C-alpha cells in the first residue's frame, strides 16, 4: 500500500508504538483517542481503517503508517476533541515527572515506556562515543527516563564509565552472550552506579565473538532480534559501537531507530559519508528504519581549526549538524578516571549543561517525551 508523504517534520513512516505515543500525547485533539493503544491501532491497520504498510510476516510483522493517515483516522473514528475532554498530552503517558525532585522517584512513576533506540557510531576512534553514551544515559535517567545501555565495543569503555568492570567482577553475562543467542536482555542487564540506568557490559572477549559472528545465520540481526521485546521495558536504549564498520557496528545501526554521529576532527568528519551509506544500505536490505539523529561536535575549542571543521560540517550536512556542541573540559578525563559519567561527577559544570542541551535537542528530533531538568542532581549509588 502506498504511503503518502507528510509535510510535517515527523519522519515519513511511524511504527505503531510511535503512533500510539503520538495519539496519547495529542489526546486533547480527538474524543476517546486515548483508547487507541498500539493493539487498537494494529487492529485498525489489519481491517483497513488506518492506512498503513505491512513489513514482514507472521509474529514479526510490523505496521507503518504516516502522521497524515493517523490524523485522518482519529478524526474519522473519534471526531474532534471537546473542550471538556481536553487532557495534558505528556501527562496522558507520564505522571508530572518534572515536579519530582529525584530521578528514582521519577522512574517509579507508573507509565508506558517509550522504547526508543539510539546508536552512537563513527568508524573513527577517539571521537568520544563512549563518553557521550554514558553521559546521555545519566542525563536521561536524571530526567526521569528508564535507560538501558548496550556496550558493543570490546574495549568496554562505556561499561567502565558506568562503573561496571565486567572482567574484574567476573561477570559471565556480557553482551557476547546476546550476540551468540545464549541469553536474553533481562538475563544480562545489570545495575550501574547511576540510578535508572541498566547495562549489558562488554569485555575483551567480545573480540573473539567478532571473528565467529560472520559465519552465523542472521549475524546482522542479533541485536534487533534481542531487543524486540526488551524495548517495551525501557524508555531509551543506547547502543555504543566500536570504531569501525564491522559486524558489531552494523548490528547497532540495524537495531537503532536513530543514530548519533560524534565528530571532533577532519578525519572523523570524512567518515560520516561512509557511515550513512552503510546505514542506508542495511536499512534498505533488511527493511528496517534508522535515521541519523544528527552530527554532534565533541571536545570543541575556540580555535581556528575547530571552527573550520564546524564550517565544513555545516556545509556538507546542514540538516544533520546539531546546534549543541560539547566543549572540551578536563572534567571529562577526571570523570573517566573515576569511572563515573561526567554529568554525575560534575553535575553543575558548563559541560554538563552541554549534555542536557544535547539531550533536549535529540529528544526533539526523536520525538522522545522528556521531562524538564530536575532541581536535584543525580548522584551515583
């Protein structure tokens, strides 16, 4: 079935989970719109009332619709909303988390989890993927979201920055087991030092899995398959990748609805085109949807070289370069040495403000419902 293109900034296709979240958020515009959960929308797709496209067969079939089709369906099915039935959009999904003072209280709020996936990728090393992944996880947890981090880098940097040394703790349950289909996400996820953030860690043994993985059936789909049900238990799943375009990075790209590309020099900027090409190629081949959430300038300084890199990025990718920049700070290396995410180590620093701004900008692009910044900073356990 042909999908009409919407003039809205919302992406062309919406999965039913995204459509259900949008419906709840905009419930005040339509009478009884809140009654249309993902299950109700799926039924509407199957009987033809909601224009949609079906991808896949059987239990793994996924329906995609558009914002235009969804609005038309809700208007026809429920009618325009009456003033007496108006609801607060975000509150239809979440309790007023912004009024809470602590992340743990916010996380305990009874609500439907959003199930968003965000990958961090760049084949160039040293751009700060792991640091950004850990920092974003901490920031989003402070803002009330339930977060899971997957470490697909054999170096295990994001695991260490979240206070989990899987090798030292002799953890048998690492992401290697996920790639080899020996365990599930709930079995492998462990708590971190950050309240509200869980982790599936990595160790150097993951490098051995990378050698055998290509010979296994469905090797590119290990993560997306593992996360199929686990997404329902988290608001945001952050996937860190190694500095290459190998099997682990491909798995991260396929499993991620959105992917963030950190850059900090000319070489990392040159890697962007190849990364986007690989992402699009795999999305087309496997019929998945992944979109670049943006390019973020990391370790920024007020130097001529850094400004030239920024100008080049703006010229090459005007729609992808994010407004938020992460400044260079000695606090980053201090936090890393202490195995603590920077926003937890230095909660009131300017660079932590940068990460909150990045979280806001990404949330807007990804349509992630995000409460305002808490007055009480997040503390490590």
